[in-house]
C-alpha cells in the first residue's frame, strides 16, 4: 500500500518520548540549584577561615544523611530524596553558631530529621519546616551558645543605629569599603542627593556573625536571582515579606521606643538576624506555604508582621526561625481557605457546564 504521508508530515507529527514539559522546575533540579548556592556560602567560610562553622555544618549534614539512610532502609524511597535531606542538613548547620558543639549538632540534626521521616513517611516534604524545627531544638538544648541581641535599648530611638554600631567596632569594616563607598557617593548617590555612610558595604558583604546564615548578605542576594529566575510567581512571598518587614521597621520601629516616625534602620534589619537568608532559603520551602497568588501575598504580609513583632529592628539570633515556624502553622489555615475556594469554583463551573449541556 502506498504511503499517503510525506516525510515532512511524518517528522512533523512524530511522537515524542517526553510529551510533558515542566512549567516549573522539579524538586530535584531546585535542590541541585540550592546545593550549588550553599556550596558558595561554605566556600566563603573557607576563604574567611571560619573552620569551626564548617565543622558544625559538617556535623548537621552527616546527622541528616544518617537519618536518611536509616529511613531508606524502612521505606525505600527514591534516591533523589537524599538530595533534599542533604540540603536540609546543610541549612540546619548554617543557622547554628560556630561555637555550637559538633556532636550535639549531629544528634539534633539526626533525631529531628529521622522523626520527621517516620511521621511524614509518605512524602519528602511536610507542612513543618524541618530546618526551622531542628534549629529551635538546638536553641533549647544549647541556648548559651547563641549570641544575644547586638543592638541596645539606647540605640533604638536613634536614626541610624547601624552606623553607630559600625563606628563602635561591632561590625568590622573592610579596607576596600572606603574606596567603594566614595565611588558610589560620587557617582550614583550624588544624583539622588544622598550619601552612603562608610561601613555599609562591609555590612552587606560580611557581618562577621558567628551564625553563618547571617553573614554573606550580598551573596545571598545574588543567590535569590538564581533561585527565582525561572518562575516570576515564586518570588512573591520573599518580596512581600521583605517589603512588609522593611516598611514596618522604617515607619513604626522608632515610634515604639520613643523615637521619630519614619526613621527606622532598614539596613540593620535586613542585614542581620538572617533576614535575607531566611526569606530566600526557608520561607518558601516546599509544602510550607500557600499555592495561590492571593494566599502567597497574605502569607508574605503575615510573615513580615510576625518578623517585626519578634525580631524588631534586627540582630536577633533566633527570631526569624520562630517566624518561619509560626507561619507554617498559619499556612494550614490559609490552605484550608484555598481548598474551600477551589471547591466552590469547581462546583460553580460544573453547574455552568450542566446548564450549557
């Protein structure tokens, strides 16, 4: 029989072995991306000779992987879920002080991850953020190893407490800070008729905190570009969270302590307490946030308000982690509303279709 189709039509209508295309990156691809970005953070710890922090991160990572190996024996999950556990182990260590005992960090990471695996055995993620839970457990076990608030009560009413803290040596200043600050003031900021104080560039590059997640804010900002470049909607939560928190700090923080309205130190709030690192690496963890755009906006606003209530103007050692945990609980209520709304829309569309038939 003669074939009625030309070669061009055969090629055009060829059946592909991969008929489905992901509109958003898969969990495994996102984990690989996050892992690469975290390796850059660890590399900076090597460069700055923060070896104690690396030991703690190694301890939590090994603990998490041991927990994964044990759970794999019982449940035989797909191997790519080990990548999720690896990232979680590193993140736990990033939020622990470099003075934290390595053995204790190992067992905290191991027991929290293993318990989460047995409780939520049918999924690789849950509505509870495992990293935040482990960090809070470590906080209760070894609170004395965490730093206290760096900002004092007498600095809160002032306009730029971060500048005073820099001048007092609380935040060290790099040698290159003067040249970069002078260049920016003579070029970009001169057009805006503002002046960038010396020391802010150093604060953005490295706060020298004993908690690694609080240190390299510039690197964290660059990482956010990579994390949210594929899906414009994925960055809604961190953007709304940072914006809400920054506005509250700027406008209301001075008033609450007897200062002048609209003079809060946003730079201090965003570069300390692990604000940026939490926004980009923890707040949007799989399964712990709403799925609709309106739900994400509400979630971001709630997170910003909670951060302001708990962390205040910044320099908190654990406040952002508590913010994440409380938001996880509130997310359950938001998800219930989302599901009921979706059910109502489904019923409405079904009735409309029945009428048309």
